[in-house]
C-alpha cells in the first residue's frame, strides 16, 4: 500500500495535499545522480523514505570512490536535496541521515 505525506493548510487553503512517498524516493535518487563522485549503480547506494510525524525522513546510503572528501559529498547531497525539496514543496518538513561507504572504483 502506498504511503502518503500530507501537507496541511497547503498554500493557505483549507485543504490537505497528499504526496506519495515514491515521489520523495525519486527526488532523492535524482539528487544523487547529479553528484559524479557517487557510484550510483553500486548496490550500496540506496535511498529509503519513512514518514515520522508528517516529516519525510531520508535515509541515504552512498558508495563513493576512495580518497574523496566524505564531508564535501555529504554537504553536496544535503544541498541538492534541500534545493529540490524547497523548489517542489516549500512547506514540507524533512530530515536526512546519510551514510557513506568508500569503495575502489
């Protein structure tokens, strides 16, 4: 069964807007594809979504090449995700948890 995240009082209207969690998975996956250092086709690279208190929680596991700055990658992921989320739905609360694994490429 598909899970939905609901925006209450969306755009100051008296309605609820439901967005499927699959949409948020797609957003996370697209954000990772924009970072060339991430090994997107690696099985360790994964985006999962959960909803807690009407907040989207991203759990992102990525594989990167050795000798790449992990903090810079983490910052790029957070920036890409924040920009995309703010562009698409500016009032949606979300948080990210990022795990990075180094691999030989």
